[in-house]
C-alpha cells in the first residue's frame, strides 16, 4: 500500500491499537483498511480468527492488518490456517481460486478463466 494511501494512518485516526480489542471496532477498522465492507469480511468466515490473531500481536499497524486479510497470515508468519489462506481477500480481488484449494475439473484448461471474455 503506498504511503500516500488514506488508510495508512487509519489506526491513528480511529484510536489506539488497543481499541481493536472490541470485535465490532476491529471489523469497522478492517473494512476501512481493506476496501471490503463488514458483511463481506464476515462472509469470509475469518473475522473471529483474524481478530484473535490481531489480539495475539502486541504491535499492530495498518499494513499488518491488510496483510492478514489479503494473504491470510500476519506478516512474517505462516497462515493461521489453511482456511485463512483460501479465504484471503487477494483471491476475491482478482476473482481467482487459490492454487491447490479448488479443483478446476478435468478439461478446465480448455475454457477461459472466469471473468475473461473471449476475443
């Protein structure tokens, strides 16, 4: 995320990182940071797990929270679960399935990827 992005100082704007202990506040801040609304974040099924991951880390910043939601792991750590990786917002952003997480089926290579128009 570029330094001039308005969400970079999101935690400073919304309060101290300890304010993220409240689950609803956590979701509100994460929605602002990720560009996905609260229902979309809840629909990943990862909101509570990501909240627990965030609370387990003493130092919290905007970049770490965005990384957690998009990649499924806290920066420098492995994903908290296979589901966290599968449900990462990165896959939703470019409408793809995570490698190894969804079987495309026999012969799927013969069809254009979802969202791609034939020329």
